[in-house]
C-alpha cells in the first residue's frame, strides 16, 4: 500500500468512525443528564471548516514546512495512527459511560484506569493528535495553523463545559482526581 492510499484509508476511516461514534454513543435526555451547551455542534462545525480550509490551503500553496519535505507525509501517517489509537483506546476504556455529547450517566463513575491515569481527557488528546497529523500531512505552516488552532480552541471550550459537569456530578472526588492528573497534555496541561 502506498502512502497516499494509506492516508486516504486513515482519514476516511477516522471520519467514518467519528460518525459511528457520534450516532452510537449520543446520550438522549431520557437516559442521562445532557449538559452539552451546544459544544457538539460547535465542535463539528469547527472541525469541518478547519479541515476544509487546511485542505484548500494545502492544495493551492507550495509546501513550505521544512522545505516541503516528503517525510512529513510519513510523519502525518504515523501521527494519525497514534491519534486514532489514543482516541479509540480512551473511548473503549470508558465503555458505556462514553457519550458523544456532554452527559452524565446515572451509573457513571470517574475512570482512573489506562490513559485516564495520565490525563483526564485522553479522547480529546487523540483528536488533537489527529488534527496535528492532518496539518503535518499538508506540509504547509498556514494549513497546520488553520487546522490546529480553531479545533484546539473548540476542544478547550468543550473540556471546560465537561469539567463543570463532572465537578457538579462528582464533587470532591473529581476535584481530587483533577489535582492528580493533567487535563489534556501529560505533565504539562
């Protein structure tokens, strides 16, 4: 399989998995406390617009990242695989507690196993790695910024909303967990 085909399989596989996750894990108001505050819609609008703009810039500009080095495509592939692995592992670890919208389930507890020992939001970390992969694969600095900055801002807003709900639902237990783990980037933030 050549790298161009691998990239297409990865990007379309990611998109298909996000649609499947969104449809399969969306909490309905009747089965949990949905407190999304529109973050799911904001996130999807920003993701779609950012990736579209990134691709548009990459198609119409000369690759300028490290002289347009071809190895950046391989790095983008590798980052995409890592991002997908992190995101899917986080989602599978949460199991039935995972919801594509911000919602607290009646039976939900704070997850501290696996990636959740390292960061509180590993599925969002996986998404950020995926957006980094898309930007690196473009081999263009402006395209990287266009895909990474808005999506990061949207994810940070969603994390803010989610953390308010988790504090409300779990109180001191979540406050203690927050003190012992970083929010998104291991050892940093």
